[in-house]
């Protein structure tokens, strides 16, 4: 285990993955509130969320 924690490549990838997962989790957790509260379209949440997911998948 000690060798893994000394590996700079492992630590770099783990840090980047953690940051990306944190950003994605924040997006998922707040998207319904943003669409419903800010844009006033809570009934369209599923469609907007799905479209954004499709756009993100296509761009990656």
C-alpha cells in the first residue's frame, strides 16, 4: 500500500478523478433547483436534464 501512495501518477489521476466527480455530483444535485427556481420550468426538468446529458455525452 505504501508504494501506491508514493506513486505520483496514481495520486495525480486520483485527484483529477475526485475533482471531476465532485463537479459532476454538484451539477446533478443542483440542476433541478436551477431549472425549477431560476428558469421557472420545473415540469421540463426531465427533458432539459436529458438533453444536457446527451449534449455532454456527444461532446466527450
